[in-house]
C-alpha cells in the first residue's frame, strides 16, 4: 500500500509553507523591511492612504462575500458524500441511482442554460436567495423514500448547482468593479478557493460524525421501516445540517450583500425592475449565445473551463476505483485520509497562485497549470505504482487549486458584465455533457484517466491560443468594462 500518511504530512507542510509565504505574515515578520518613496516622504502620503482605503474596501467586500459563499459551499460539501449512500440505504438499485444522478446533471444543463440570464436581469442577490430556497427544498426531499420525490429533489439540486457556480461569481466580479477594487479580484478568487478547500475538509469530518451519530429510522414511530415513506436520522443528518447552512446563506445574502445586475447603466432597483418585466425570459439566453459564438475569446474561455472542470468531475468519479485497482487491500484504503490529502493539496495550489500571479501573467500561468495537470494525469495513467499514481493525483489537485482563481480572473476580464451569469451557465452545458458521458459509459479507470489527460492537454493548447490572442494581459485584472463589452447583435425579436 502507498505511504498515504507521509504523503499527507508532506502536502500539509507544503501547504503551510506556501500559505505563510503568500500571506501578510511573511511581509510583516520575515520580508526585509523596505521603505518606498511614498512611505518615506510624508508629503507623498496620499498615495499610501489611498491604497489603505482600497484595501479596507476590499477587505469588507471579501468578508461579506465569503460569509455567504462559504455557507453555500458548506451545504454542498455536507451533502456530497452521502447522496449515493442514502439512495442505497433506501434500497434503490444501482440503475435507479444512476438515473437519479443523470437527472441532476441533466437538470443543471437544461435549466442552467437560461436561469443565469434571468439572474442578470432580475438581480444576482435575489437569485442567491433563490439558490438557498431551491437547494433547501432539495434537502427536504431526501427525507422521502419515494422515487418521484427523490427525482424532484435531483432536479432542484441541478438548478441550485447551476446557480452556485455562476451567480455567486458574477456578483463578486460586479461588486469589485462597483467598489473600485478591480485590481484585487485575483486575491479574492484565491481566498475563496482556499476557503472552499478548508470548508470541504471540515464538512467531510462533520458529515461523517453526524451521519454515524444516530440510525436512520421512520419519521413516525408507529410505522414500520418497510412501509415508511418519511425517514430521519442517520444519512439524513448531513442534509439537515446543509438545510440550516442554506437558511443562514439566504439570510446572509439579504443582509450582507447589495443587489447588482448584469446591466450597463447601473439602474437602481425600481428602474431595473420595470425593465426586467419588459424582457422575455429567454432573451438573455439568446443574447448570451450570440455573444459567445461571435467572440472568439469568450468561446475559448468557455471551452477551456468546460474541459478542465469536466476533467475534475471524471476524476472525482474514478479516483477510488483507480487506486483500488492498484492495491490488493481494496477495503482498507484510508478514503478519509486520501480525500483530506487532496483538499490540502488544493489549498496549497490556491496559495501558490497568489505567489505566482505576482511574477507570471494570468494567461501564461494558465498554460503552465493546464499542461502540468495533463502531464500529471498522463503519468498516473501509465504508472503501475500506487505511490506514484497517488502523488500525481495530488499534483492534479494542486493545479485544481490554481485553476479556480486563474479562470475566475480570466472570465472577469473576458466575459461582458451585462451577460455574465447567462454566459457562465452556457459554459456549463458542454461540462454537463462530459459528466453525463462519464456516467453513462462504462470506462475503466485507465480509460477515464487517459480521457482526463487528453482533455487537459486540449485545454492547455486552447489556453495557449487565448494567451497569444490577449497578449497575456489578465494579470492586470481588468474586469470587462460595462460600456465597451457589447458586440453588435441582431435584434432579439428577429432571431
């Protein structure tokens, strides 16, 4: 068996070292003291005061965003490990469970294609609250041992997932522009990615403890287990905790976030509401689709994100059988330790991005990260050593930690503000096709990792093209301007 504990310890030390190096602690305690001209001359102190004020605005914005965003991701991570286990505990066959999973991803693909545009028109904060309500309703359906109700829950969960991966990010980018802290967008994405990994580890430990704290029993004591429809306890506990997190998430969005829209004029709430009523629900989808097709940079960005995130989903499905195929002690694999190692590696990647972006331009860094991820998966595919495969999997997870801030920053610079959430959800359509393909085909672990390596290789080539087209300018973190982003389009009603 591979040395899982030493690899975890190594990843943890690396994460701590990189995180300290990229944080303010290094500058405060370890970096050599230097005085810039602005700091040395009190007559030039205005520049320093301005920078301090900018940091204060950014810190306040980031704090408000992370409270709501991390509650949303907490609810997602709490549910993830126990969805399959709950369906199996209800007695459903592997085929029925596959149908439920396909329904969830299919729902995300279909409803997500237009729900992002509705968020741009009606208000992103409103749709964050709607996300919390829809996902909470999905959690409630888990208490019912009824296939149709569970299917409804998967459909609701698919819609909520589309909102989670589009509306939150769209709100953050617009808020940075409104607060005039666009230069700090990369740092915000890096913090969100790091925090998400911390939440994933904590949620995994919490879900494991509460799921095993009680047995799953019928909701009403006078009903026997075979004929009961509603249940409580056991595998349902993580979903109940997720429900609580979603309630706090929705309330937090209402009280901590201001409303923003995908518009160019920055209308107030009243004016915007009138305009939203005059638009058809599918207008934003049509505009987003035409914009994506006509703008090569947006198209490349979308394909790259779909390929990388699709690779992540395939990896999530296949890392367990891939490691089991390399060991004779299949049942004794330390899955909790392995998952924790992955998350620690992902955290290290987020911190490494904070260091790398100071010296390497965003598009260039993207090429290096995607190519490195492809190489890591290729080595994992070709190697028969459990240790090497596990190490390469952690290298891939490190690139995942770097991917989120890289892609978030690039999309912030490339995608027009007035169609941001709609286009983000269009990006998820090919992603969901990839996920459905991996679910519906019976690929072996080796075939799956080969597919992952190939998709990442293609992503790195496309990223190289995008880098050449844009000249590697994303490191300046210029959010797409609201007045210059519209491409001349035919009238919507004529389409």
